[in-house]
C-alpha cells in the first residue's frame, strides 16, 4: 500500500489481494494519515485482484467519516470482476467508481 499526495488529493494505491489480514493495515493507514482539512481520497484498486468484505466495510466507514468532514473517497477500478462486485453489493451507488486516476481527479475538480 502506497500513499501519495498530488495537490490536496491523497492517492492510496493498493496491489494484489486485500485479505482480512490486510484490512488492519488499511484501517491503520486511514486512521493514522493526516487528511486535514478536507479529506479528498482516491483509492486506486487497478492492481487489485481480490478485496474482502472487511476491507470494503472499512472503506465504507471512512467514506461516512470523511463525508461529514466535507471530504470524499473516489474508487478507481478497471477490473471487470471487481467492478461487478461493486455493482452487486451496490457500493457503486455509495462511491463514485471510475476506471482511471485521471477521471478521479476530474471528479474532484468538478465538485469544488
């Protein structure tokens, strides 16, 4: 997991599989990282092959937390199976899901 900042937007890039044991690291990174004043997060899942329900739950809880701080989380997914998972679980209604980083940046620019 790698966290970078471009402008005022934090990009969290994750690769491989996100298993339950990895969920703790995700939670820790999200809780310990300073996203002030208004958290704008892009979670890049373009190199993820699997994500467990625990990790999805953590991301949803941070979406709610950041939304109350006038921030947001945008998810980048281009894998058909992961995209289908977001659709089946209706998380595509909770998150803005885009196919690439550029579209995620554009979404934040539109919402300024």
